[in-house]
C-alpha cells in the first residue's frame, strides 16, 4: 500500500493519495484545487488515480474533486448522506458514484469503506482503509473534519458561516452521537488521518501533530473524555473562533460544483504606468508586499494583504467575490498569490503590477501614503491625554482574554462593514496581538479615506510585556 500525505500550510489542510502498487491504482481523498501535485505523485509511484472522493462539502477551500476527476478520468465518489439539502448538485451530471454508510470502493487490493459520521456537517463521511493483501481489518480512518488530533470538527459552521439558523445545537448533539459510536466500534490501534492541522478554523484546538490513533485520542482528546451529551454540547460550542466570511461562499461553490480550471492561471504583468489610471477608475488593488515595506510608502487607495501564511485567510475575509481586482507583487510572487487566491475561489485576478510601479507612480511628484508606527510607551501617554482613538482588531475571544483598558473591539474581518463606528475626530491607533493584522487594518482605513492612522508595533503582546494595565472579561461578561 502506498500512502502520500499532502499538507497545504496556508490552508492548514490535508489530503491523501492511497495507492495499490501491485495493481497500479490509487484514490485521492479530500483533494484541493492543485491537481498537479497529486498527478505528479501518482506518476512517481507508477499508479493511476482511478477514484477521487471527499469527506464532506468543505467550507474553507475549493474542493479539487471535480478538477482532479476531469484531469485524470477518475470516478468521483460523493456522499449521498445528510438529506436532500446536502446533496452535490453536480454529482449526476459528473457520473459520480454516490456513497452511503457501509459502501465500499475497491482500489486494487485496498478497500475503502465509508461510514457516516455527521455532526460537523450532515453529509460527512469517514473512510476506513483496509489493505486486503496484508490484513482483513482497517489500518486507518481518514476522518476529514470529524476527528482531529486533540479536537473534533466544530458543529456550528452551518449556523455561523452558512447562515442556517438554529442548527448548531442539533449538530452538536449529532456530533456527540457520531463520536460515541466511533469510540465504541473502532479499536485503539486504528490510525487517525485527519483533514486539518493547527491553524485551521474548522476546530478550536487542533494539534500540529499530523496523525494519531483512536487509543491516543481516547486518552488525550478532550472530546473523547466526555460521556454526557449536555456537557459535550456546551464544551464543543464554547470558544469556537469566528469563521472567516468566505466560508459561506466555499459551501455554495463546493455544493454546486467548482468550475474546472485545467490549470492555475498565469497572471499577466500590467504596465507599471497604468497603476494610477486603474485606481482612478475605482478598481480594487491588493498590495502583497510585506507590511513594513507598505508602511514606508504605498500608492493611496491600495490595500495591503502581505503574501504570507495568512494571505488566503485575510483575502477571503476582505476581497469581494463579485468584482475584478488587481495585485501589486514581485514577479516571482505573482503566480503564488494567484494560486493562493484560486484555492479559495477568488479567480477574478485581472493581472498584476510589478512592485516598482509604486516608485514609478511617485516619480511624477505625487506623494506616497505611509503608515505611522508607534510602540506602547508612547501610546500610554497619548491615551492619558485623550489624543487618540485605539481600536483592537483581534478576534473577540482574544479581546475577552485580555485587552487594553477602554479599547473597543472591531475584528479585522468585520472592519469594512463597521467603519461608521470609528470616530474621525482624532488619530486612530490600530492594535492586534503583535502588529500584523493591525497593519492590514491600517491600510483598509487609509483606502477608505481615514488618513491619520497608526499601527501599534508589538501589539497587545508588547503592551502587556511592558507592564501596562490589562482588562479581562469574566465568564459573566463583566470586566475583571
């Protein structure tokens, strides 16, 4: 049996190629949109991808099931569980094999058995993997977003991300039942191959460890330790991070059927001298340069989302899906940024302006905008005199855990829709945990016409480390 694990760090997402070398066949489970790396891996192992499947309708990235099937001729195998509202709209036209609890897929000598494990989503499947050439029992369970290392999939996304009101309590109870059944029926030695790792918003406490066993999770996963339904429901719903806004878009795209790209687009470089005209026409331009570079000088009206580990996340929060947009990027990074955007369905990149377009824009005597930087020692004094407005752009859970006294919370992802809450009578200081998210927030405010903005360097970490006062929210919601 051949097993290849693929991990996308920016999505914190895992997919698997499982092959039978003796028969030259393979299946890919939970592929993302980058089909080329599965095809290369299969060729290197001298196997053909004959099946492609996924554990559920994903919310955090565009599924590659349709893409990979189109590229290889593999049979799509899709869940038929969850009821009529959770069926794949493209399954029939795509000739998909529909899977229900207990159904199997035979890939050479390997048998993949689907078991229905609802809770994270109604249609969710877990796949038991048996190498029949060596054993008559499964070696592993590909658990998708059902069981992670150290955590379980959150049951609140349908309500919080997809907007289906009143579903998260019932989903939590369904997840509890699925987990109890899984604990009861699966042996300790069964390996767990999850769909996400640390950094994913599909759970609240995922480990960075890539795989585990049922026995290990029985001992150390908090969710395995709870046998009372009410206790589990409270625990699994408490403290879940706010899902990125683009999750709702991913659910829709993946259910209806993502468009087949064939390959990732190669963005065209646009004439540097056209940057000003593009902005004057009202276009959205994303500057992907590092935050310190952007802060030292940028073209007014551009928004800074640095090309790094969190690029997908913040692009998904802040870039609309219904309009074209442009990038500013180094030539070597333009293709990477376009790929990252395509992974979450942001396919409307018109092209990119090279980084030197910023200097060229200023060469005609026009003034670049800058973002002032300030540390906590100076901020303390300015806050005492009431000279500034400070906005904390971290997630609400971070703000609850500790914040600068008197500073309101507007999470970065919600900032565009809450601009009216920001007073314009004084300079605005943006603050996050370390200074990265607040740098993006500063660029957003400047692009929307709030020019006197400051980024707090070191963020809340620097503020607290300097011995400044901190407020914390108690369980009752009062300030301690």
